[in-house]
């Protein structure tokens, strides 16, 4: 059961001019479910992306990086679920190319203008024939249906939308994401696609996708496992009447960056709220560090600790586990006597030990909540960082034990 996650309906997700969506049923893993998404883009768009840093990155990730590096004019995206096409070598790349060629033939473009994406089981051959056979049967769909079509172990689709007024010009931003397990930067098993009709030059879009990814998709963890297939794509169709955004110094750039970061953060948090077997949504804030990297290291030590996460599932205020995680985070000169640790509004630890005023019932009150904030104040600088995580429940083990069944 997802933690306080609501499903967006089709009328809550604004269409983006220059983007047409199609879904199909290929029966890749489960017959009768939407498992293929085709995103058709008008000419004149710009596309940028960031991808997993896993050295075993999947075949479609390799092709996406190649096509984008060659400055191809992207005309389509194709996404399949049920099979990751990862750990498949040259055969996997050939199969991904075959899917791209089939989509290109359907849409009237070149194969290198199609970006492929896959998610699902690793080390299994991509059932390319099923996907190709399903493409002619694709049907027009909404962003809401598109979000459903890219789900794997997700229990709910994830989508977000914003409509802005920038200097009197209407600008639309809509995006979808999938992910529930194997979530950890860089990036997380997640796919994210956000489109806007704002016109943005490609070098700036490439800068923007990195700046947006860092505080959103690169700030989440479910289980500490960085996937082979992670991809986050930004699409600019240029259909808005907004003048071309070609400099980061323009006020419009700042407004777009804020809105895109807002959407990406909503989608990233939705992944955590729908983490496999999750019953708690946990915000980890680390403040007073010497650098953002230092703060993130401490935050992730807390957020991915199995002992911390199981304590949250049990609603057990065994808060020494938090101190333990902070201690091994790799900040070798950390003065623990200056540390402050809070559980929501409750000061748990101070001066290197338990707060004398802390009461177990106060900690228990917070641990019983579905949403919890852990705040660690290092008192050694001005930097801060926030990451989001969830608890570990019995269902996480069940889901992953039965994943290939």
C-alpha cells in the first residue's frame, strides 16, 4: 500500500503540444496489460537525458546515450516493461535497435531518431518479436494511461503536471515516472519522462536535466541498489509562444528550473511513497555540514541502513541505530559531541549522547506516524541536504523473492 500517494486522473494532467502518446499490449510478462509506450514528438524538439552510472547499464541506455551524443533529432521514445534488456550483450543491443527500426518505420523517421527504454527482469533476452507485433496495434492515450504503461512492481501510476504563466505566455509541463524497488542514485530502477512546450536550446536543456535530477531523482533510496536501466529525460517541444530560452541568466530559465524541479521532486517522492512494501515515508535532513556531499553521505547512511529501516517499519524508537549510521557515514573528523539529532520535533540526542529530556513516549509518538522526518544537525558548516526513503517491511522481501514468478 503506497504511503499517502494519490493517482492523477487524465484531466489533471495537461497535454503538451508536440507530444503524442500511444500504448500497446505486447504480453511481455503478463498478458492483457499495457506494457509498451510510444511517445511521438513533432519536428523541432530538443531532448536531453541523464542515465544510470551502473557499469552494467542496459542495452537501451547504451543506445540512448549514443543517439543523444550524436545530436540526433529525436522523434520518438519507446518504452517496454517486463524485461530490462540488461546483461544481454551485443544481442541485447541488436534487439533494441530492431525495436527502434520498427518504431521508425511506423512513424516515418530514422531508427537513430528513436530512443529505447526498458524496465523489468535483468539477464533475460528482450522478446523483440512481441514488441514489434504490438506496435501496429498501438492506440492513442493520455498521460495518465502512459504512466500505467511503464509500471513494473509499482502499485500506482506516477504523474505530475504544471501550467505556468511566464511573462504572459502559457507554458505547460507534464511528466511521468516509474519505480518502486532497486532505487538508489545514480540514479535509481526508475524511468522518468518530463515534457514542456517551452523552447529551450539543447546545451541549456542538457544543463537543466542535470540540475533538476540532483535534488529529485538523485535524492531517493529504497534499498541502496542502483539499477542498470535508470533514465531521466527532459523534452522541450518549443510549441509555447514563450521566447526562446537560450541563457541561464534569463528570468524564464529560473522559473522553468523551479517548476521542473518541483515536478521531478513530486515524481521522485512518489517512487518512495510507492516503495516496495513501504508503510512509512521518511524524510532525512542533514544540516550544518561542510559540504553538500558530506551531508548527503550522512543522509544516505541513515536512509539505506536496513537496521534503521526495519526499526521504522516496527515503529520502534530504537534510535541508537540512527547514531550508528551517522558514525559510519565516512565523515572521519565529525565531532559527535556537537551533533543534534531530531525525530520530527523531538530532540533525541545532544552532546554526544541521549538528550536528558528525551522521553520514550515522545519517540514512540513520532514512530507511529506514516510520515516521519529525521533531522541531523552536524554543527560544522552551512551546507545541507535532504533525501527521501521508506521503511523495510515483510512485503519488500516477498515482492523481491517472487519477482520472477
